[in-house]
C-alpha cells in the first residue's frame, strides 16, 4: 500500500506540473503581480482607516475562518477499479487512506497559515488587541479545527454513523467554536477545539475494522479531480476532461441578438461553445476588469483598458477561419464580403459588452467624469478596431493564401 500511494502521489504531481506551466505563464504572472500588489495596497489602506471593534468585523472574520477551514477536502487518490481489484485487501486500505489524510493536512495547514497571516491585522483591529499570545492562540485554534474537520471528512470514507451528522461535525461545531473564540474567550475556544480534535482521533482508530464506503470515496475523488481539471481547462486543453452537456434555455435570448444571418449564427454559437476561445475571452475580461477596478490612476487605467480591448479583439480574429475545413459552408450562397461583415458584427457585439464591463469597473476606482472619458476612448478604439482593423486584418490574411 505504501508503494501504491507513492505511485498515485507521483502521478498526481506529474499531472500538476504538466498543467501548472500553462497556468503560470509570463502574462499571467505579470498580471498576478499587479493584482496582488493592488489588493495588498488596498488592504493596507483599509486596515489603516478601520475603526477597532465595529460590530461587523468579528462576523466577517468568523466567515473567512470558517470558509478556510472547510475549503480543502481529504484527497484519497482512489480509482474506480480499486473497489474490485483491491477488495481482498480492503482492510489494508486504511493505511492508504491515512497517507492521503496526512497529505491533505499538509496542504490544508499551508493554506491555513497563509489565511492566518493575512488576517492578523484585521484580527488585531476587531479584537482591539496587540497581544502576540492572542495571535498565536488564533493560529493554533485554526490548525486544530482544520485537522478536526479533515478527520471527520475521513470518517465519511467508511460506513460510520457519523456520516449522518456531516453538517454538524464539519460546519456547526467549527462555527460555534469560532464564535466562542471571538466573542467570549480565546482560550476557551482553543480548549473546545482541542477536545473535538481528540474525539475525532479516537473515532479514527475505530475505522480499521469497518467496511469502506467505496461509492462515497470514488465520488469524492472524482469530484476533486474534476474541480482541478475545470480550473486547468481555463488555461489549456485538459486530457480526459469530463464535461456535462446541458440545455441552456436562458441563453436563447442572447443568441437571438446575433441571429442576423447565417454566418452571424454560426460564429456566435461557435465562439460560445468553443471552450478554449470563450474561456480565453472570459479570463481576459475578468482580469482586465479587476485590474481597472484596482488602478486609481486615470492614465494607467486608460492604458490598461485600451490594451485589454485590443488583446481580446486580436485573439478573436483567428476564429474567422475556424470553419474553413467544413465543406458545407462552401454551399452557402453568400459572398466573402458578407462573411467578413457578419464576423465583424459578432465581434462588435461581444466587445460592446466588454467595454461596458470595463466602464463599470473604472467607476469603482475613479470618479464618474474620468470613467466617462475612458468610455469615450474605448468607444473610439472600438469603432477603429471593428470597422477598420478587423476587416483589413482578415482580408490581408486571406490574400496571403
């Protein structure tokens, strides 16, 4: 079992390293530096202006801590075939699962320490304390509660009566403990957390002789893998991605906006259904909106806005040739000029939505006058790109074939 877990863990690390290089590309790293810098500056200003012991400060901290405690789930690295292949050695799987619990605990503790470190200034303001002891007790309480929650998640891998009280053990108990910690006494909160942790450890020892709930184990592990794959799929194509096809009636009204002619219908539905290009446009839009909302310098905000609008249009242009290999478009009784016009109109409608999003984001960081000036410049760029740049770029590309 030790070798099996090591193999599964190594395979997991190989997959992570394969896709993380696409996530942390040069562009994303630079953008991430701006985002972290902007958020850090805004957070520091928020803390400086914060009045100690306001009524809403402690509830916010409790929600943040509770979210971080329940964020990381137990990873088992179980596979569908394990239920049949390893059935004769089911009892030995306890050690396999226990190694998964240890691995999950290490990852969870790293996240917990990061959350604790970020919230220290906010905690000191809300509790009106500068005591190092209180800060350390907070860290210990969060770690103990996190391990307690992971232990109870581990219990769900077996046919145990504890699974019927999942919400109680994994949400309600940590919530009550955090409330006691924040409102009554820090040491009382710590003592309750330690008691619950000890009880969870005692429950774990009783599992060796119980049967594994393979349905729950495999379902949880597949859910965990699909969550990772969906995240990586935002940046690149993922092998063995399990997608779910759903009828989206709510989008029918949006498609009616594009249904001016055959090519408008083709390109609009193609762009939205193509996970790679639609994901890229979505990421650039969100990233641009966040940066614009965080930048309070008008000139820098204008440059970033104009740059992101150009980048999005530039990324959309190659999609014009996406259906060239489809022989059926050759039977359309529509000339090439109309095809270019239809494609430009589809991009125009997508970009006007993005321009509005950037305008709304600029209102957050600047005043309304500066935002209107930005909107005017974006509209000028919008007309230049749609009416001149896109058609000429497509015609130039076609002439080179």
